[in-house]
C-alpha cells in the first residue's frame, strides 16, 4: 500500500512556479483542477484499500483458527492477479495492474503475518 501511495504522489506532483501568477485559463489552473480530482480519487482508493485490508485480516484470522496454512492461498492470489489483469483498461496495461496488485497482496500478507504474531 505504501508503494501505491508513493506511485500516486510521484506521478501527480510537479514543481510549482514561485512568484508567477497564471491567467484564469492557464495550464497551471488546469493542472490544479486535475490534481484536485486525483486527490479525491486517492481518498477513495485509500478508503477501499483499508476496507480490503480489514476483510483480508478477518480471512487471515479465520484461516489461523482453522489451522489452514498460508501457502494454500496461492491459488487465490493467482486468481486475484488474473482478475486485475482482465479488468484493466487503458491507459493502465494488464501488466501494470498485475504489478500494482502484487504489491497490494504483499502488503496484505504482511498485515496478516503481523496480526497473527500479536498476543491475543
């Protein structure tokens, strides 16, 4: 999830021009408007990622209580990656969607591992 945040910050940030005013229909104003839209989308993305993480933690707890080994989730991981690639639409390539979801899965597994090692 940290990777996604870094990705979004890097690709939406550009240097500001200091001390220069821009006319109303300027590129700077258009960029600022698009950035506001990106900021709103980012809030939704983070909210959805947090919701997804909560559900994944519950799944991890159920698996732990039932003594289901984490390795048995490998098939599900591949299914999620296939779904991400299938559902990807331009400009995001299927390969890019896969890389993003690989990172999401890795962060989710890390959360589940941390959760499973906490004293209950």
